[in-house]
C-alpha cells in the first residue's frame, strides 16, 4: 500500500486522537495524555480556572473531563478545593497489566482464528507511521499514542472496542510506569518488531504463534516496577 508520508502522518494523528467528539472528551484526552506522559507528574495541582482559560471552555465540560479522569484513578478531586494528579499505586499497576495481558491474548487468538485482512492492513499503516517518527525524539508522545491505537485496532477487529476502553480506564497507573522507561532506539525498534511479529502471526492464521507474540510483547518481570519506584519515589504512593 503506497501512501505518501504526509497522508500517513495525518492518519496517525487522527487515529491517536480517537476522533474527539466533544469539548469534554477533547479535554479528557489531552489531560490524560499529559498525565500519562508525566508532563503533569504525580502530585501536580490542577488549577481549574487556568485549565478553563487554556482550553477556552466553561466549567461544565472541564468538570466532566476531570470526573472521568478521577474515575480512571488519575486525579483526585477535592470539592471546593483542588484537583491533584494521583501518585502511582503499584497494586494498580500489576492489576492493569494482568487485565491487559489476559484480554489482548484472547484478542489475537480470535484474530488469528477468524482471519483479519482489514485489521492487519490498518495496523500495518500505524506501524508505518511509527517507523517514520521512531527516531525523532520530538515525536515520542505521538509514537506512544500510536502504540495505544495499534492495540485498539486489534480490539476493533473483533468488535470489542468496549474491552479496550475497559483496559484504558484501568491502565493509567501501568501506563505511567511504562512512560518512565527510557525509549532508546533499541526500545523503539523492539516495540515495532513486536507489533510486526503479532501481525505476521495473525496473517499466517497461526494461533499459537500469535499467542506467543503478544505474550512476549507484553511480558514484564514480577519485580519490574521496583526499579522505577526506587528511582522516582515521589511519583509513587
């Protein structure tokens, strides 16, 4: 599929944004990404007046966005007082990883069993954009958003977007620890190669290979969080 660079990047940006449908969802998406990228680190006070001015919105959509972030466990709202970005909870990190691994393993097995040419085509396009921007440090946030969109595309391929949204709502603590990892060229390459191996197995209709590829891609040692907690104690509860 021969698609120009400009069009590929635009597709990537549209996919990463998830098609923002309202002021509230747009604010939620933007603040969520800032929190996950640690641009807004744990413990940050979110000043509602400043946010309303920044997003040029009234109180209502901002309040709705913050309430959704609180439901995700990413902020704590103190009524009539302040809103604070939560610190990372290690137990919630492990819970989020368990849920993600369990559901994504089933997704790739279903795709490999049933066949998914359209899903594979869409996912390879996302990988194409990741390859183009992977060596550009200024595009790291877009790369990370595309990583999420890649996995969302797999869920969409079996009609289970709701299950991806469930993971998304439960993985905020996990995703923040993942963002603490250094994204070296080797790490970027490993992520892209992992995506390719998953798709190759699905395309080959090899259920066992797809299972092995997603498990390898999502693998974490039991004590993997400890290193980051020791390095960033102020970020953890």
